């Protein structure tokens, strides 16, 4: 795939759109992130009660209260959140993603990663930059649906729940997602 100057400029032009959205950039640090994580978990448990069972079975939970992404040909996304083990915040993380392909638009959403095994949690915590890969099972409930936490999903080492989508982002993309520990 060759990159034209026009596509490169359009992709770079999408970055201010991502930065301009309310995704926690320039927030007041840990207290703000923790408050957003609490609100996000409350909404998740209220909208999808079966996630309480996932939380109870998990060894850790990474909560990204708001991820903002935008793209036109090329795009990107960013968000900040916290890793909780035993109900307490142990680390803060950012998520960054890049995408390329047929796409246009922008959206915001929340996502939560449930680490179902101690090994998955340790791999995540020890990685200098954890890249989401094939070891993640995605559970994406539509509005009004009940999230099924069946045996098949609870056997996955990491389960991702994506919810609260707003905005419109159309198109098929090749995406890369990377989680990095931060000091807010």
C-alpha cells in the first residue's frame, strides 16, 4: 500500500479532532481518572448486570472510561484509564490506536478489559506496551441486550466489553491498539 501525500495529510489532520474531544487529556490526574472509572463501572453494571459476575471471577479489571477516535482514510484514538485489582487502583494506563483503510468519522466509547487469569494479568502488567491481540474475547452488547457471560467467554484469558458508543465512524479498518502504563 502506498501512501499519497493527500491521505497522509488527511490522517494527520484527524489528530486534532481526537485531541479536541473530552477524553481526559489535560485532566487533573489520578483523582479525575478514578472518578471516571467509578462512574463507568457503575454504568456498566447497571446496563449489563452479568458483568458483575465477570468482575467477581476476574483477577483484575482495566477500565477505559472514554476512548475517542477519529479518522478519514487514516485515523487514531486515545483514552486514559485505571487498572484495578481487588477493587483498588494499582496503575494508570493510556490506550492509543492507529487505523488505516476505508473509514470516515469519529466516535467515543468506553471499554473494560476483564483479566480472567493471573497469567493474563501478569503479562499485561509486565509488558512495556501491551498490544491487544488474539488472546482477547470481545463481548459487544447492543443497547438493550443482555451480555451473556457463558462458559465459553469466561474461559478466555481476557474479555473486553465495549459499550456506550456515541458518534459515527464508518468503514472497515486495520487497527492496532496499544496499552501503556502512565503516571498521570
